[in-house]
C-alpha cells in the first residue's frame, strides 16, 4: 500500500532533518557543554537555556567578526575564557 503524497513529503523532510538540524544541535551542545547535564528541571527552563546558548553564540560570532576573523569560528574565544 502506497503512502499519501503528503505523508511521503513529511517523511523526506524528517529524514533531511537528521542531516541538517541534528548535527548543528549536537555541535551547539558540545560547544557550550550542554550535552551531559542541564541546569534546570522542566522543558520550559531547558528551552530558555538553549535559547541563551544560541544568543551567546551569536554574540561570539559578532565579536569574532569585529576582531577581523570572517570565518565564523568562535571556539578560540571560548578557549580564552
């Protein structure tokens, strides 16, 4: 039995997520050491923690750009802290 066109499209979209979104999420968690623990209990608090990490990452990228590095690498900033 064939799947509906909408269901097939959603399946392909979800499969693509594993190649695009999930590696970024893993990298962001590793960058800010969020991979083994969370600071707060509850989904809402953890959403706030992840949003703060993304905001901090964007600030680091902006600072990196102002320092003359146009490559998007921010690990050196975190290493100096």
